[in-house]
């Protein structure tokens, strides 16, 4: 492969048939740009070597190293003392050298004046960190054979590149924290960290201050950055606040984690995979990194769908430099889906269970995701009261009975694939047991095909065909209401009006026709197959009353959160009109007016009480005709909603959300009809939370990893302690 080279000095070694370039070397390499202090290229062998401040950029990818050896013919090579930024959205094209044009070799400084030379940034060098303890502790770790990450040639190093074996376990607790380090840590560094990143944006948007419509998602492992199941049914009154909260969320890019920074002692390249004895990665754009993934004896291989899978002898995560968490040996680098979850579902799974989400598989042009479950509550008690006896009908009352082996296991199955240029097919089956006797009674399944249509006068409208078997709808003070079968279609349009002054207005309408089989209100009697035509309209208006400024310093603004917080006060009103008719000439019509005030104060950047969000709202409804079924019956005609989120200390966050029935004519007057209590360890790069809903009988533990986009190279996130500093610390 030919190259274009610019350097202070160039020569040709005729005996070895190789080109030698020295001093400020710049190369055009198959559409990419490489810089180094010295480069050799064997014309016969295709072997390219580069040493001294090696930097390479192609498309969205950036890699730097102390040295590089790469054979352009067989696409094999190695890099030493590596740091880089990988963007998985474009890595397949960016790193395929076979599809880009090349330039002829130049033996002089003369280059094509029409071809601009990209100026690569200087080396990004790791923080030099003085030891906090005695050198014996760190040296002791090195003598155990642990591998090292040292600054590459071209970076300051008081040792002159004598290797001191820095192990992740020896990081001081504050090194991987966020924001300014404590004074005792600052004094150990050689200077402030040059972040070398800008334009940081959060991709996954996992911040939700409260949740009212979380039941289906948490029960079956749904992540908060997915739209599946949103507004599947006509919203009943208690869900109005949950729907409104979604409408107030900013637009967010949905998907997995695409941007990673990494460091490695060595990387060995082949056309099939990358391998490394030690590689560390972080999704965090800032240094110190709050979350680090370490793999030993690792291999990164691209799958047929373009995803990258990291397989290691051992994988672990390091949270804030304090807590080491073992991870599966096989990790999908471009997935934000949590792999493990500890959940509780007392109604369908008899309490606590463990869920493991496996890596997605490509099947028939789509993505298949399996989540096996282990029922701990049933295993401890040896019984279940979630199912009717034997082969009874689904609506029969459950009874307590001894479990079989199949009752210890469950499975959540999800499949999605594109249909046409804009459509999508989604299938789901949720098995709360694998026992043949109980599978028909409590299995849930649904299919959903959505595609935009362009209709006269209406413009682009979302069309949906759906079918479902045995699902539940949460209807406020009535609790869970079962629908045994449903199939039909909807037309829906969500329209954002032009802003009137500072007021934002949004209109959602939906028309639907369904055939359903559900229970009659306050009975266990099935309705039989009934056709239901429905119409729904919601107008939401938001008035910003006051807005503060976000912090300009990213290190401060993103200390605990993936997106800077803007203090603000706003007032939102919403009005709802709903009508449904059944083939027996019954139906329901109701109208709702509601108001919600939101106050958010603080930036969540200081150690104590620096973020408070308070939401207070209410709604009243008028009913002309009421449904004879339980799942869509307008039951809570007066509602009071209170939501409060508070930073306590550091990243510790407390969140509560409660709705009360304030309809004086209701038997549930004054009762709390829905609530969520959550305590969360909130960090920029990840968060860990425990949630509980007394009314829905749900409790769970979640660990989430946030995704980011940014520009710039960042800086190595594993600090380096020169061995000479260890001697100085004695």
C-alpha cells in the first residue's frame, strides 16, 4: 500500500528496500492521518513502524501509542503503551483500510498543495501521581506479576520510561472520583488535569426524578431509555402525571454506549480481532474516570451485526476507585442494557428474583434478547400462590401450592426488527414460570408492528397494529386489572405547536379499534370478545417562569449527573378528552383538567443539599358515561400528586413520588393510590438505585451505565507513579 509522507528528513535504505522518515513525520495512510517522530516503511514487506509520540486519527477514531508496527498487506500488527478513543457508531468504516484511496510515496518534503494536512493534537499524557502511602504497598503489588500502564514515548516521565507497575487496585480512593480532588490528593499530582474534551452530551438520558408508569418496565427488565410499551393503552386518569412527565423530558438520543476511552499495555491486531494482556476502558469522558472496566487476557471481536464483544479471562468494574465488581467474561461494548438485576414481584413471581439479560443475538434480520430469571422467593418457601390449580382457566383464583422445578425459573423474550425503511416489529413473551402446568395461565405475550403513514390533511401519522395475550393495566386505586386478549390497531399523532411567546404547546391524539376480552368491573366475569372503539386527545401547555444558568465548567456541572442541571421553575397545564364505545352500545366519556408546578433548584455539584426538585399537581375529571370494565374505568376523579427529589450527601439521592385520591365522592378518598420510593447513588458515568412501590408490590436494584458523546481526545484516565517518586516518599 502506498503512502504520502512529510517529514524533516527522509531517506531510502536501498539495501533493505525501505523508506525512513524522521522528525515531525506526518502520513496520509488510507484516508487516515498518522504522526510520529520516526517512521520506516518496507516496500517489499508492507511493514510500517512508527515510534515516538505516535498518533493516528481516521474518521471518529483516535489512537496514540509509544510505538506501532503494522503490516499493511496482511493487516496484522501491534501497538505499545496505548491510549485511544473509539466511536462504535462509525468504527467499521473508519478502521477498514481496504475501502479508502491512497496517495503516492514522496521522497521529499514536497506535497500536493491541494491536499490539506490535518494537524493532529499533541500527545494526551496521563496524570503523574505521587504515592499517598508507603512504596512497599505498591511495589508489593508489582512483584506479584501484575501488568503495567505507563506513559508512552512523548509524554513526561521522571523515570525516563523505567516501568513502575501501576495496578488499578492501588489507586487512591479519590483518583476515580468526580470533580475537584480533595486537597490531600491535589498535592500528590504534578498539576491540574487537562481534560481535552468539549461538547459533552449524554446519549442515554437515564435521569428520571420520579416514575408513575414504571410497572411493566421494571417487572420485565425494560430499561428507561426504551420507548417500548409507552402509551400502549389509552391513559387512564392516574397515569396522566406519568405521561406528562415524559412530555417534559428533553429529546434524547436512544441507543447503547458508543463512545469509549481505553488504555492498554499492548494491543495486537489481526483482521479478525484485537487482543491485549491488559485493557482498561471507560465510558466517562472526563478524568478521573468514575467507572473503569478492566479486562485481562482480552479479545475484542466484531460480530456480524457490527457490534463489538469483549471476551476476557477476567473482567471487572472499578467504581470511583473504591469498589471492585466482578463482571461477566463476555461483554457487549455497545450495549447500555443492564446485564444483572435483583427484582421483586410478589404478584406474579412470589417475591424476589434474579434476572440476567444476555447479549443480543441476530435472528432473521432482527435482534433477539433473552433474560432468564431465577425465583429466589419460591426457592426459599418451596411454594407459590401466583397460579390457579392444575389446568384451570386463566381467570380462576390462584391458590397456594407446592412448586415444581419449572416454577423456579422464568424467561423474558424480546425480539425487534426493522420493517421497511421506517417500520418496526416488536415481539415479547414473558414467562413467570417454565412449569408446563402453569405456563398457559400466567404467560404474557404481545406483538406490535408500527409504521408511519402519510395521510391527507393529517400528514405523517403513526400507525400501529398490536396483539396481546394476558397483560395487566394499572388503574389507580383499582390496582392491576387483567386483559386476557386484545388485538387491533391505532392511529396516533404527536404534534408540537410553534412556541407562543415562551409557552410550549403539545397536542397528542389517538384513534383506535380493538377486540378485547377482559373482566367486568368488580367481578371475575369475562366479557367475551368485545369490540372497542376509542378516541383520545391531550393538550399540554408549559410556561417557563424562571430559568437559571448551567455551570460552564464541565468538571463541576457533571460531577454527579450525565447532563448539566439548569435550575428552573415552570407551570404546566393539561386537558384530556376521552371517549370509548363498545359493541353492546355501552361506553365511557370523561374530561380532565390538570395543573403541575415544577421547581428545580441547585446544580447537583456541591457535596451537600445542592439539588432539590419539587413537583406538586392536581387534576379533576368529569364523567358523562362510565365503562363497565375495570381496566379503563375512570375511577379516581380527583387527584393530588407530590414528587420530591433531594440530594443528601455527595451522590446520594432520595426520590419520592405519591398520588392521592381527593375525590370526596370516592370510597378511596384520602387514600394513596400510587407511589414510588427510590434511593440512588447517582454518578456521571453510572448510577445504582433501589426502588420500592408498596401499592404495586415491586422492589428492585438496578445498576446502569450512561453513554456520552464528546469531541476531543480526552486524556489517559489511569494515573502513573514514577518509581523515582516512590523512593522520594520513603
